[in-house]
């Protein structure tokens, strides 16, 4: 189980909820995933995020997959994973940090999300 934080590029003229509803209604669990198609702007945003994380929280591990760019952070505060496809990003944090023990890793997740 994880804490999940989702970021989504809102479709023009729609709200976040409307965008999410449209994406969810089009979801087909039997369909093949479409490979991501990152623009130069998407890649530049990813690079800015990585540089900020290196400065503010320390080393990260990254890997590029056909469907997302993935970043892992294993540090003193704990573990988090970010998956990015240009139009959305998800941060997953293992649900093993109860109460106040979750504060350090959530602070790192906030650094990631504000990047």
C-alpha cells in the first residue's frame, strides 16, 4: 500500500475533475498502453525537476521506460517514486511511515511536487 499523489495536466476548458473523469472513462484495462511522446518542453521540465531535487534533497536514481520517466529517491527520510509521462505525474510513498514518522518523507515529496 502507498500514499499516492497525482498531478495531471488539465485539459483546456475543463476542470481537474472533468479531466480526470474523461481520462478514467476512456480507460480500457485490456488496451495496449501507448508509449509516451515527450516534447522538448516536457523533457526540459523533467530536467529542471531533477536539478532541483539534486540540490534540495540529494541523489536520485532515474530510468526511462516506454511509458514514463521514473525517479526513485532512497534517503534518510525514506523511499519515494515519481513516474512522469509529460501530461501527468504520480508520486508513490510506501505506507510504512505512520503519523509524525511520515513528515520527513512527505517534506521530500513536497519538494518533488513543487519542482
